[in-house]
C-alpha cells in the first residue's frame, strides 16, 4: 500500500502557515494568532475521511535564523547529491541548540519525506530576506510548491510570483479564510503533481473529498426539508379553564408558537454546523447567527421573502389570478394590503407581516376542556423566508474556514434571493409548501422530492 502523502507547511513567522494547515486539514485545534512565533513545535495534522488518512500536514514554526543556517550549510561545499546529508547533519548537530529550535523543527518533517508548502504573504512586498529561506528549502531536495496568502488587501503578488517561480515549479494563491471545494481541489491537484508517487493517493483523496462534500450537501438538504415541513405543519395548543379564552391567552399562544418555530430553526442550524464540521462553534456557545435579524422581522421578510408581486404570481399558478388580474392590482402604484390581495388570489389571506401567521382557533374537547390552537402555518411567505435563511446559513457555514477564529454574524446580502430562486423553482416549491401548510400527513416520497429540489439549490449555491 502506498503511504499517504505528507506536506510540511513552512515559511516566515506570522504569514498564515497555521491558518493554511487549519483550512486544509479542516482542523480547529491548530493554534493561530497574530503574535509572530505562535507555533514553536512541528505538529502533525492528519486529515481522515471515513477513518482513512488521506494526507498529513505538518504545522511548523517560522524561520528565525535563515541566513545563519544557510551560511552553515554553505560552509560544507558539496556536490548537489550530498546536500541532503548536510541538512541532516545540521539537524543532528543543532537538536539541542535553542537558537536553531525553529529551523530544526521545520526541517525535520521535510527530511522525513514531507513535501514542502512554502507560504508567503502577498499583501507585503517581496524582499531579499526570503531568499535564504528558499535556498535552504532547495538544499533539502524535497518537492516543493509555494502558496501566496493575502493577509491584508494590498497586492504584491506579481513581484512575489516572479521571485517564487525561480525557486518553485508551482506557485498558487490560496485564501485560508475562505474555503470552497473548488479551491481545495485546485490545491490538492497541485499537491499531486509534486511527486509521481503522490498522484494516485492524492487523486484518491480528491475522490473521497467529493463524496464527502456530496454527503454534507445531502444531509443539509435533508435537515432543511425537515425544518420547512416541521415548521409549516407545526401546531401549538394551549388549554384554558375560563369560559372564554382571554386576550392574554391568545397572545401567549402566539408567542409560544413563534418561539417554537425559532427553536426549530436554531436546532437545524446547529445540526447543519455539525454536518459541516464546525462543532467548535458550539463549545464557544456562539454559532453563526442572524444576530438582530429575527425570523419574524420585517427585514427578514424583505431579504428572504417573496415580494408582493412574486406572491401574487405564485398564487396565480393555482389559477386564481390571471395576468390581467395582476396588472389591475398594481394600478396607480397602490398596493393592496395583504388580506385584500389574499381575497383576490383566493384562499388564505395574510401574506405580509407576521401578525397573521396563522389563525388562533378555539377548540373544544370532551369533558368540557377548551383549548386554543394555532398552526399549521397559513402565511404563504413564511416557508420562503425560513428556506432562504436556512440556505443562506448553510452556504455561509460551508464556506467558513477552520482557520477563522473570531465569531462573526452573518452579514446580509440582499441579492441572495436572486442567486437561487427563479420563477420555475418558486412554482415547484409552492406546490410542496401548499402540501406542508395543509396540515395533512405528508408522504415520505413527497418529502424526498422536496429534499432533492433543495439539494439542487445547494449544489448551485455551494458547488458540487
Ligand atoms: N485577514 C486574513 N488574516 C489572515 C490570513 N491568513 C492569516 N491571517 C491572520 O494572520 C495571523 C497569523 O496567522 P497564523 O496562521 O497564526 O500564522 P503563522 O504563519 O502560523 O504564524 P507563526 O506560527 O507565528 O509563525 C492570524 O491572526 C491569522 O488570523 C488571511 O488570509 N486573511
Ligand atoms: Mg503558526
């Protein structure tokens, strides 16, 4: 069996080496900080998929005394085939030497057979001081590539490329703060090219990755489907003892109902974060949230919900309103309020706002006990809002790199809806939302169909 490929991530201090290890090994335990010299020891981070190690990355300290080391090596004038031995001799002689701890640590995995990934910061100018580092790496004789990371916005990548290309046969740009399957695959592709023996195992790991990615997409689609169906069909009850339910009772059941839906959404978000391997977010008790943008807010409805016109058009698919009818509704730019449009479209009112999510009904039971009931969801916009939020959250989680350590809120992208929802899809979705809202038992096949639809949307948004 071929052993899995190993790569040592090396470079100057504080250039994002550990961030790259965290992103590529998908490991949150990698130490990252803006203090130079954070990593002081080499450490291996194997990446396993289904219990199989696909590759192993070594996080290493940055070069500290590159010129001194190079001077030491160069003192031993040898032919090219002996250079590796000189590097080995350097390691052996300086193992206990504090001054060269970092160089010994970073050279060791390389001399044990790891390929080299040399990391630079393309937002800082190139300088001659890096040449000693690259020269040392050349002495190791190991296959190598360079990755340009951009810690800030400035861009010196052209001068970096010119310099790096003299030392490395492959130079790529990589952003550890953002992950996508595509970026990961491109880097793996380059890694495979470093050494002939690595082509097969790296290709195999690419295959595994794609499968893994597909699994994560499918599981997310399943969870989102469960949420939309669960939330739309959910029914809340509240018993009351007096003859008539009080206003307070009615308010209470509405509050409970909304809270339950919020809770369903949050539970789903947590599960999706687990699917995408972000368990650490829970440990910190702060996951990716729509901070300040409640599920039942106007803002949420305007970013993720359907517009009035879309609602009407979607309603029209059930045959209630013709094209002419729609124009009539918009005469003089005066929009009819929700219930009025509802009346025209036929069927349920309350398209806008959240006061009318669902009617509160008073129901009786045997033995004279009465109770209030709210749900299933009557508001037609609600499933689109909840779905939009779920998709948005999933996209953000899937792109969130393991190198990102500070928690941020989801910043809003008002154009998000255009990226996934078109007329056809809306019509397809409406068919299912209608079933979900009906409160009737839904067959497993129907849920599977909806899940497939959501799966396609996720592929479009995240990539396959
Ligand atoms: N904005 C941004 N910050 C980055 C990027 N890459 C790294 N950083 C930040 O830069 C700092 C250094 O990153 P590390 O990954 O710890 O760097 P290192 O090269 O391992 O540093 P040492 O172990 O100290 O040599 C951290 O605060 C990172 O969050 C990037 O692409 N964008
Ligand atoms: Mg580090």
